[in-house]
């Protein structure tokens, strides 16, 4: 394990996944473990919005070649320490251009922070980075989480872990599976699997590029 000086946004999800049993540990460990099971391994995989790099580390340990992209340079620096073998980039997944054709791209708990117009642009750009036959795995918080659970969790979270270390306050919109289906179909992808985890708080969608 690595550590930083106190809680920070860069290491938040890493600490959540590895700490002893707490509410955030139970949620994020279940969420990330469910996500890993959706990804064919080994392969060349991009984590679009890689955050604290937990998924990158787990996939690298499974023999995958991994690439991480995040808008926050402090997270990218954190991930470089956690996963030295990863290719890491600081940039906007809506517009970043990389040279790889990936077997699988994961976009987990990211697009709900964008407007509907930007969500389509994100999916379009990610699909462009997939090889034909490759998979795009998207997860989003459910309406139940956003409108019932999160208001209470924000109060608990800010008191326990401090204010200003989270990235969901500026925009956090509900994204339905039907919206994902339409957006993916528009970019030439077929949805092959949908489901949920974390007691209905997270919805996921797996699509294959034609």
C-alpha cells in the first residue's frame, strides 16, 4: 500500500477500497469488485476517469496492459506511484486523442458529471478508441442513490472525511440505461449486458463495438 498525508481526492477511492470495514469501504469494494468481473482479461484496457487507480492496479495484476486518463493532474500523479507500469494521461476523455486501439474501455462513475450533450461526446470519443469487437463498460449511480442515499451520505461523508475532497457537487445527473443504450447505438455499439450492483445504487452497461 501507499499513503498520502491525510485524506485527499487523489487517494480517496484507494483508501476506501483498502481500509477496514466502513460504509464507504463496503460500497466501493463491492462496486469495484463487480466492475472487475465485467472486464475480459488479459487485454489492453483504458480506464477513462481512473481516479485513484484502484482498477488499474487490479487489472495490471491480472496481466493487462493498462492506460489511465483523468482530468485531475494530482490523481494522475497518484496513479503513477500506484501503477508504475501504466500509461497515464491528464486530459478530458471527451476530447483526448490516444494512439491505442483498446480491447476494453471502462468509464465508471464519470459521465453523470457531464451534461447530456457532453455525455454523447464522451461516448463517441471512447468508442473511437476501441478496436472493432472491443467492449465499452459504463457504470453510473442510480436515481435511488442520487436522490435518496446521496443527500444523507454527503452529510456523513463531509463530517467524517472533510469537505472539499469530493468531485460530485458541481454536477451529478441521473443517467438511465435507456439513455446509455441510445447513445451507444448511435456510435455503432450493441449493448450485450446490463445489470446493477451495490444494492441497486449502481447500474452498469456493457456494449460491443460492431
